[in-house]
């Protein structure tokens, strides 16, 4: 039995629609198909997405196919992970990270979603979830 691919690969138009309507933490991975680190992060990102699908929305955007969006968000290397509350970027990371760091970062940011929505920009990230 094949497991469902939880992380949707979307384009700029779908991203713009999603960022307007999404009510959960939005976890975005900017990647390219030729990036070896992106390939190694894929199972980690999928597993965290599967575990946290009820708490956050997970998507991937191919930076080489969506260059204007990647430029708008200042993507200089891949993979780059951006964590959005509405249209606001709460945090971002570039490069490889392990399952625990990714999951705990998401848990920390979910705790601070109400601060994001009230425009407070102070997010205490302790890394322990």
C-alpha cells in the first residue's frame, strides 16, 4: 500500500490563494529537483507533515519553476523553509535539519500563532516543542 503524499507541490497562483485563506501555520519548503539536500530532506519533511497535518499546512514550491515567487521571498539557496502565519513570515531556515528540530520548531511557532495574528513580533523559540 502506497502512503499518501501529504505535502502538496504547488505553483505561485496556488500559493497566493492558499496564503489568503489558510488559518493554520503554513510550512513552505522552497526546493529544486536537482538539489541533493532537498532530496535528503524530502522524507523528513513528509514524515513531519504526516505527523502534524492537523496542526499545520505543509507545501513545497519548486524555486526554479516559480522564480518570481522565490525572488520575492529572497530565496538564495535551497532548501529554504519559511513558516507563515497568514502573510507574515514567522521564521525561516535554510539547509538541512533533522526531524526533531523541524517538528519542535513547528510546535513552538504554533504556540505563538495568536501573537502573530495580533501583530506582536516576539516569538520565543526554545527548540523543545
